[in-house]
């Protein structure tokens, strides 16, 4: 043990520093926050949702462009002959994909900003992701449910939000 004023060595049980005369106090324990699963994983989960949703935005835009250019003329003018139902079907899928991507971006941003509503939105998007985009969406959905679904996670997330 050393004096925190002058740095000279101290003996156990010594009340004052022999060099500078400063009172020696007992060792101050360093307090570490109690580790929680939510606190350790919520930032990574937010980053993963933002990245995953950004890829969905790109895919939705590409699908929308393809459906409105390549499949826009079912009668074969300027391109191959395609069934008439294909263009509206692909446009609808692109819109749904973009809607899911926007929800995922909002959920990931909310987790990174420690918003109170972000836990519930992320659970909803994670549950939807379980059944779409196998295997990556399923893996992200399982990870989301593992981090945020247990009842203790609700309390830990609320504490995490209040700490911000």
C-alpha cells in the first residue's frame, strides 16, 4: 500500500504517512456494475438490426426497380414476354420488404439510443424475422428473443434505459 499524496510505501495499520503526514484511510473498494445479459448484448443487437435492415433496404429497392422496369410490360414490348401478375406481385413483395427494413432500422436505432419502446418493437420484428429470410433472419430472431424476451430482461432493460 502506498500514500496517495506522496507515493511513499506504507505499513499495514499505519494511521498517517511518515513522509508527508497525510491521514491514511482504509482501502476503498472499487464498485463494478452487476453484469447483466441485456446491458452486455443490447448494443450489439442494435448494430446487427441496423446492418441487417440496411441490406433489406438495398434488396427492396433493387426488387422495386426490377419489377417496374424489366417486368413492367407483360406484352413483350422492349423485353421478354412475362406473365401479367408478376409485376404487381414483385412490387408488393418489395414494399413489404422495405416496410420490414424500416421497422428493423427504427428498432435498431431505438436500441442504440436506449429508448423505452425499442425493446417491444425489436421483439416484434425479431419474431417476424424468425420465419423470413432463413437462416440469417432466423438466427437474428433467436438472438433477439434470447436477449430481450425473458421476464428479467424487462427489468434489466428498464434499468439500462434509466441509466442513460
